[in-house]
C-alpha cells in the first residue's frame, strides 16, 4: 500500500471528486447501487470525511 | 461509457481514458478494473497511488435485455451482481455443476447433479447488473468495453 493515496470519481457529466490520504490517513471508496462514496479515515479508523456521488438515471424515451 | 485504450510501446506506453468528452492519460502499467459498473484505472507506486473511477448514467437494468434460454453453461462458479449492490456466488460441489437460464422475467440458477437437476435460486432478470462465469454466453455483452 502506498503512503500517499488519491482516489477520484468522475461522474457521467465529467465532474471529478477527489479525496487524498497521507501518512496518517487512508482513503476508501465504496459503491452501492447508483451511489459511490469516497471517505477518509485516520489512524484510529475514524471517518473524518465522506463525499458521495450519485449516478443520474438515463431518461428512457419510450416514444410516448 | 468510458473507453480505455492502451497506446504506444515500451516506456512510451500509455493508458488513455475517454469519458464524458474528456481524455485523461495514465501510465502504461495502470491497472483497469470494473467495479459495480464503473471503469476504474489505478496507478500504483511505492509512495503514491492514484485511482480514478469513471461513472456512467445508470442505464435500465441490463438483465431485462437478456435473451431467453441458457445464459451460462455448466460452470464451476457463477457470480451475479444485483442492482442493489448485493453479490451472489454459486459454487459447484464435487457431485454437481451449476448453470443458469432465463425464462420470461426470471433467471434460474440450476444445480446439475448425478441424480438430476434442481433450481437453487430464482432471480428477477431486472435485478441483475452483471454476471461472471467460465462458460458464459452473455457476460461479454454485460461487461464494459475494454480495448487493448
């Protein structure tokens, strides 16, 4: 595992959300359904920040 | 949809990602994976690692577009990811081997044993996000495009 970690999520519109970790923190990424969350935990495993990106749904044109 | 292409040779090899009208370049050794429908590119070093995941608009479930009939031939292990994030793995035993078939709205996981076949699970086709197995007729069409 690298000392300095950076994890990013780019949404369908190209918007980038990044979280950086350092010597005393690590970055985690979790996905469930249409939501992807970036979090940061310190050396005591306490989550200090979390940013979630929700994937927008495709609009289906059913011809009506 | 993110399109990942490996370009160049030797030290000039690059991993190029095209997504949402933008192009981003990574080192040639960057690892490309698929995580819950997103394409993720990871550059790993001793001191620094960088991971970028590219999301796409959530399309209507791929499962509903699956054809009727056999989806997966006799496989040692079938892994199914559902739209809610749940992952189900069906491993074969010494005396049986699993397969998967779709009939109407339902997808059945079948255990084929010495004494016949038995349905071990039934899943709504609309709930299926991804299927992975060794002998899969539909896996390629369900997984993201990866050009090398």
